[in-house]
C-alpha cells in the first residue's frame, strides 16, 4: 500500500509540474483554484480509506 501511495504521489507531482505552465499562462487563478479543490478531495480520500465499516452481527 505504501508503494502505491508513493507512486501516486510521484505521478501527481509530475502531472502538476507539467500543467503549471499551461495553467498560469494568463493568470494564477486556475492554479490556486486547483489547489483549493485538492484539499477537500484529499480529505475525502483519506476519510474513505480509513473509515471503519460496520460488521453485520447476527443476534
């Protein structure tokens, strides 16, 4: 799992590094909006991955 997370981080960094010149060609608004959107997305991913699922108990 750690290897998959590290690989995803590197791929995301490479993609963002390639997109920055395109996104900031006219102004920086789209770049900052992307950064603002990624915070709640990351929070939702972490919450989804670490949430404990309820087990159905037969009583």
